[in-house]
C-alpha cells in the first residue's frame, strides 16, 4: 500500500466521496459490457487510495481544512460547509465545492482516464517531476485536468481561505481553465501520420506521387521510406521502389513535392531501416558518420548529389526491425547536435516500434533509442503481432497502449499504428468504422497517455481509410 497519495488523485478521492454524500454522483462498477482495462485499473487504484486515506485519517490536509475539517462525515455538507460561518469568518468551502463539483460533472465521462493518467505518472516514475511534465502537456485532456486539480488544491489551501481578494483571483483562474477545457476536443485533436515510397510508382493506380498524398489534406506527418542500407562499412542506399532511381538522379524531382507538403504544414521525415536486413551499426563512430551523411544529403548540409536536390526534410524516423539495437542513441544525439550547431529548424525524431513491449530493436530497454528521450513521435505498430494487435481484442490493444505510454522516457507523442487494408499487413487490420466506433479502441486510448494520433501504414491500399477516420482522430 502506498504511504501518501499524490495531490491530483487525492483531490478526486475527496471530491467523489463528497459528491456521493450529496447524492450528486454515485460510484458504480461498470457493467461487463462497459468494463475496460482502463476502468478496471482506475477502480482498483481508487479503492487503494480511498482505503489508505481512511486508514491514516489525515484530516488536516488543505482539502479537509477548506471544508471545515469534517469532510469524512455527512455533516460536512450541512449548513456549516454551505454558507455557514466558522470562527467569525465566512466559510469559503461552499462556492469552492460547487465549482469543483461542476468541473467533475462536466468532465465525468473522462474521469476514468484523467485518474488513470495521474496514477500512471506516479506509478511509473514515483517522482513529482514526471507528474508535473504530464500536467504541463496542455494538448492532452488528462494534462489539462491535472492542471485544474492543482489549481483546485491551491484554492482549497488554508493560506487563501477567508481572503476574498485571493479567492476571486484564483476562482477567475479556474474559470479561465474551464473555458480552455471546453474547447479541449479541438485543441487536443490528433493527426494522421503515414509512410510513402514502398508501394509502387507515381501512377494514380499505384501509390501515386508524394504531392498527391499530401494534397489529400489527411496527413500531418509523412515519412519517406526507406534509407534501407547503412552502417557496417556500406554506402547508404535510398530505396523508393518504383518511384525513382537515386543513383541516376531521378529522385531530385521530388524536391517540389516535398515543398508542396511542407507548404501545407506537413512534416516530411526520412525513414531509415524497414523490413530488410541491410543495416546496423558496429560502433558509435558508424552511427555518427551516418548522422553526418543524413545531414549533408537530406537536411541542412550540402552535397553535390543530394537525392532530393535542395529540399530540406524536417527530421528522421527510425523503423528498425533488424540488425540489433546498438548505437541508435548516438545517431539521434548526433543529428540533434548537428542541427542545433547549425541553427537548423526544429529537427524531429521518431521511431516505429512493434507493439510487443519492449521492442527488440528500439526499446525502451536500457541503451536503446527510446530510452534516450530523443523521440518526438512514436508510431507503435499494432499489426502483425497477434499478442497485441486487433487479434488480441480491444482490451488487449488498450492494455498494450497503457504499457507503451507509461514507460517511454521523455514526453513524445504516441501514435496508434494500424494498416489501411488487409493487403497492407498479415494481420491486425481494423475496419475504419470499427476503429472509431463508440467505446472502441481509438476512443479509449485518446484519453490515456500522450496521445498523438494514428499512424496509417500503406494508405493507398485503401484511399478512403484516412478520410473515414480523420474527424475522429
């Protein structure tokens, strides 16, 4: 049993206990039809906190003080707590409690996931710092709710109780946060990421051009795939299937396509690796050499034979599926350092691990790329792995998502990777209507962890998939 509950879950415990006493909210276990791993996890942790706080009887906390020090008894909601006076001063608990009640009445549908996020942050790191980083991520519903909880604790602290001027200022801050939260479905919207370059040529009946993909307005991030040969003394090789031939210089025509994508606000990254076996590092020096090569040929450096001409990509993606896990932190660190030393635009790094945790090549085991806090985006591939893809069911996918989002150092955005059709993967395909249905996997994971959106593999095998899910992502 944990000795002390962190502030955010503690606030929710007290508030929900109070609301039950008032008959405003009653805790009920979900029926089997609505039970989810997230809800099961929350109920267990909630009961743990509730039991522990009752056992310790620590009634001198700021929340207890705010409500007259009698929060554990039904009388806490009598005249003393709602408009009565205590020691000659007006008890501020009345208005404060109603405001906090309103917060959770509005966001009660998200409460399971809000608490899940707070509990997860504490369990993973057991440090206040990590939980603060979680709260600072204002793009997430649980991060915003966490900020509200912290402000709520401040409101209820004895330092401001009875000080009407301070109460007004802090209440104004809470109302401001509520206004922001009211638009959370807009501000926290995810995006769709995808890969291009491995499924044919520029013909409309094939994969099509990069510009056509970007002009569909469905995607926020596009990876050009793949730099499939590198390291171990080899000259790096770009493989774009039937689109172009790098040695002959025919890939330079994509400079205009890349410019089109970037003008639409789409981040264009170079993806290295893939399902082949022609890559890997034997030393940190090899990794640093590749970093310099990528800088010179695809980013802000110079080389007479740049594959995409003058185009400057926005970053590098690691789709490492073979060749070992060593020295990728050296590659990522060197790329970031070179970009910073040359005042380059923000350089994005991403990785695409398999959903089986941890990924054999990318981690986040010690010494791997995902252990180094270098990733801005993580595209977890929830396909071709029956233990954690759709063959494991929604509950299996959500459980895997919780594990991934709870164990990656740093604050990267996490994406749910799915195939666009049955032709795009051996297994793990989810119909677009099933993915976005009420109570489905997407609706559940959006409130857990640092959700970034959906990564769609092989989008041109079903050109309607992205448009079907975009509004729900």
